[in-house]
C-alpha cells in the first residue's frame, strides 16, 4: 500500500469487521480497493447479477431490498454489503440502490476470500446466516465471563460430613462441632448402598431442637429435613444460587449420580459472589417491618448493576431479580400474617407476568393475585384477604414495585377468588377467546405460586396446559395478539428503521424486543401443553415437541438473550449514571456491535412471527406501537 | 495542487491539429526515447465517449506557484476509468527540488528537508511517470500547475517540451457555476460565493472530506470528483473532446 493512502486505511480501521485487523492485512485490503461513485437513485447491485466485490460505503447511503421488493436494510458510512452473494452463488441476492450520492470502496473477491480464510473476526462478521453470527457473538461473550460460569464443584472444599440417620440429636451436634460444619448429611444405611436421606443444619438445631427443648436422645430423623433439594456436580454456581433463591434454602448437597460429593452453603456462594443477590435475599428474610424492607430495597438496583458488570446472562439476572421480588413478597406476606393473624382458609399468593417467568428487571410494577381455598366465604373471609393483599401491595409499592396500572393485583376483588372461580376464568378465556379480552389477560398465562398453597397454582397450570393445547381458536387469537408488536427493521445512522422505511429517534426495547418474543413463545408453549413459565424453559419444552424446527429454537433463544441483555445493559448504564432506568433506547446509545447483532436478532423475531401467523392461521390485528 | 487562482496562462499552443494527430507528429519529432514512447502510446480520438477513456488523475506538490521559479516536490497519480478507480495502480514519488524549499511551502504540504534529502531527481523517475501517463488522459484540478510544471521540468532535463491534453475538474466547476460571486441582493441575504476549490467542490457531490495537500490523496480526490461531475452533469456518452483542454 502507498503510505499516502493511510487516510483510507484509517477509515476502514474505524469500522467492523476491519477494526480488529492487523495493519499488514489492512494494507493488503487498501491496495486492492477499487472506487466507484453512484448518484442518488442509481442501482448498485441488480438481483441475480454477478457480483465480485465486497462493497464498503465510504460516504452516502444505500438501501437493500428483498427479491419481493420489500425493504431489507438501509446502510450508511462504514457499513458493508454484497457479502451474501459472494459467499453463496456469486450472484446478487439483495439488490442495492443508492439513496444518496455514494462513494463505494470495492474489495475484490480474491481479497474477500483471503480475509474469509484468515481472519476469524471477519468471517464471523460476514457469516451468511445472521443467526450464526448472533450465536458466535453470544458465545464469545460467554467465554469471557469465567466467574459466572464456574461450576459448583469449585466451591466444594472437603469430603461431605455424614452420619447414619439413626444417630441421636446430641451425637449429631457433636459431629458437627468436631468437624466444624454448619450442615450434616444423614445417610440411610439400611441397605448395602448408603443413600442420602436428610440434612440437618445449625439453624435447624436452633429452631427445631433447642427452642423446643427436645431431649438430646431425640432421633435425628425426627427433626432432619428430608425430601432434599440438591444440585449436581455439573451445575453452574449461578444455577445452584438460583436453586437456593427459589427454595429459600441455605445448603445444597452436591450429587454425582447417586453419590454425595459435598455440600455447598449459602456462605460459600456469598464468598464467591460477594455482595450478590443471594446476600440481599437472605437479608430480606431478616427484616422485621416494611420500613426495613424499604431500606433494603434501595440495594436492588446495585445488585442488578453488579450482576450486569459481572457479565451474567439475561437468564441469571432475570431469575435473580425475580427471586428478589419473590422474597420481598414472601416476607411481606409473613409480616402480614403476623399482623393479621393466620389466614381463615388456605390460600396461595401468585406472582404473574415477568416475576412468574423469572424475567424481572429493575423497572417493573407488581402483578399478583390470590387463589383462595374453595371453602372461601366472601362474607366471612374476604375482609382478611383484602387487608392482607393491601398490606402486601402497599409494602411492594414502598419497596419500588409500582402499583399495576391495569389493576392486576390481589387488592382487586376480581383477582382474589377461590380456585374454582379461577378455573372458570381460565376456561372462559380459553373456550370463548376474544382478542381484546385476551390482550388484557395475557399476563395470567404467566403464573407462579410464591406463598401458601402453591399447589393451587400448580393445579391451575395443569388445568391451563390441558385446555389450551386443544383450543385452536384460543391459540389463533393469542397468536394474533402476539403479532401486534413487531420488532423494528434495524438502524440507520441515528435512526430506528421501520419496515415501511420510516425512521424514528428511539424505540422501546421491551415492547419492540423482548415482549414480542415472550409473547410468541407463550403461544407455542401453550400449544404444546407445557407448564413451563420461563421463556428459555418454554423454548426447551417446545424444542422437545419439535413444534418448531431445532435451529428455529436455537435462533430464538439467541435472539431473546441478545435483546434482553442489551435491554439489561441499557438499564444498568442508566442506573450508574444516576438516571431513571427505562426501556427506551436511542440508536446512538448502542455500540456498533450491539446495533449489528440487534438487527440480526430482530430478523429472527420477525421470521418467528411470520411462522407463528402461518402455524396458527392468525389474522393480523391492529398494530400497537 | 488545488487553488482558486484565476487562469493566467493560456494553453501554449493553439494548433489546429487534433490531439491524436499532434501525438503522432510529436512521436516522430521527439528525440528523447522516453518522450517518444509516451507519444507513441497515442491519444484517444476527441469523439471517444468519456466512459471508454482511460484516465490518470495527477497532482503535484510544489515549492510555489511559478513553474519558472519553483520546483516539484512530490507527484501522485491514480489510473482510473469513469466506473472504477484502481487504488492498486496508484503511485507517489518524492523528488528533489532544484530550488530551495521555502518555509512557507513546507507548512502547506508538510514535506520537509529531511524527506527530500534522500529523494531522487525527477530525471530518475521520469521513466516511471511517463509510463504511468502513457495512453491515458490526465485529470487535474487547476490546469496551470501540473502541465506547466511538468513541461518545465521535462524541458530542463531533456531539452524538449511535453504536450498533452488535460481534463481540469476545476474548469468544469467554473463552467457549471459561471456567476460565482453573489450579486448585491444575494450578498444582502447572506449568500456566500460558490467556491470551486477541490474540497468545496467535492462537498457538492456528497464526496467525503480527505485531508488536503498530499499529491496522491489530491489526485484521488480529483478522480472521484470527475466521476461525480460526469454522473451529475454530463453523460457517459459525452465525447472526451468536449471536456479536454
């Protein structure tokens, strides 16, 4: 390369995929460049024509079209086109037209081929399929976050301390003291193969034995916890953490097949992930009043930011935030029951929407309901449940979970009903589907029991799963609603591009990004009779039924993860900058990496919406921005 | 070299012969073998559509504006046709000026005494330069630099003059904007005069800003400008004879 052409090299070096190229490679590229000029309106690539160049926009702007003439993309300075044809058939797949006077640098196919074979970053960038590009972007990210992807075995520091489940209370306490452990595993040794049968912890000794003044000869099996919640040696630390969060337990035996390999304690994880969400959760349970909870809730945004900075993925963050929200609700319910007395009839407190899906973030309102026992008598009992619902709802609001504007809260009598009424609700929604009504009740199809008789919620989940998969009309209506919100086409300079070619300054990453995905996945999940609530778990269930082709599942998972993580990072940045986090994003706030992969992700969502429409024969309804 | 100076010298010869015929004549007359070869490569006929013409954008950085007092410091050139510029064919030479490098010119083109200390005399690279020009129509921005300077330099070294037609992208801009000075009414309304300098002209066609005063980059800039001018104001079928000077 002539040294004088450094200006051209510098321009390339500012734009992906040239930005990570070594100088010698860039020099080779520059020496090969041919330059062409196109007036606004001129055709640059015609469909089916042979194309032997990668095109780089030095100045101006172009539009790409699908074969159908539909707008596919709008590109500006520093962006490339023509790679699809080069990789596939050497003929143009997406015709391109200049929409402004444009100066184009043309990189001949020999050089393109050379880069393709020798520069991994370049290859990733120009991959034929947008999807695989998205995947490689995500996996590169994951590779770089070692701490969050460490496995639980890293936390096991010693052989498990065990005792036969036939020992007495005092003996158990003695072993624990001698060994210096806070939990003792109890083994059933009645057969040749000793089997793990229970666990006893320091806390159990305190609360179940000492405070009850049990004799030291009490068999340990009387007070140990059986029906153990465990994890496995190949689980990630964050998974173990989520298991603890979800079940509010502080010790997890780690199993390898049927053998116990060790025990990990909450404190181990806290040490590993100091100041993590777990720490916050355990603190929630120590608060004695709403004031204390409110004080603690100020830590939630920091915990969120910390997880983002530790490169946690969206599933970890969504679950942790939901776990925190669940813990606030649970503690408030405990405090409420302390204040109002025990409930007159059994009940279940349900979380709805994002909390139920384990996809909560920091900007969130409360969506909840109560499922009461069928023996519920409004005249006798409702005063109690209204008071409890109000206590919890006000408490949540004090802790930063705003009241639901749609009044989907247990304080609303309509959503504080016996199990049989809830079944009628769901039966009506499913058997007599009306688009408008379903739009408002969508949220009830993401449900999770978080306190009391959680089996009521499980029963409802089963009821829904059984009915929904058989109602084509319901699924078609739900699908129709899921198509109301579409992703944008992509970005152009500082604008968001719509399929119509219109441009906007900002867009909502929830309404136009994550929500359309969780909406459409909910439809498939209900169609295949899955009881899963989390979008990733639903996808897994859908994948197993082959309702969507396998790569479709993978693509959607990647797209959802990418959009969610951009949304999460956007909120974390706002918190760090002392601004109120929201979901509105301006293209200039996004990195080039995010912009290019978001576009890929939108493409996947758009395709998935087309498939949804076709699969459920959904009529397209109104368009909600 | 780009500048807004008024054309002060007229083209030296106003022969009635067409350029191809003159090239044939000059090829016979030339004694220097390098010049002979240059002329023998020929010149396209004036009626040739511009789309079929091989061009070479040419730019010099000089120690000043007067070919009889100042010298060439660097030469940049880029071969092209109207649909493609070939960066791979671009060339750039530093040459040792025969006259002292003035501090004022250093501030313009950034070429210093150290740079040219090692540089060859133009005579040593004349072969290469003429070979790059042969068979192509030179394109410059402001014709009163490159042609006269090359002519003086060649004459000084070979005793013979060199003649060729040029396309002047600045002359084309001047032609497109005959009334560049705003009238009193336009002045009153704050209208600025139209600038036909290289960088300003490029802006009108949506061409990017390049840092000025490097011979190769300026040559490239003029090549792109001609591409844009033809697409906006002429046609690929326009005969080259309408544009050259």
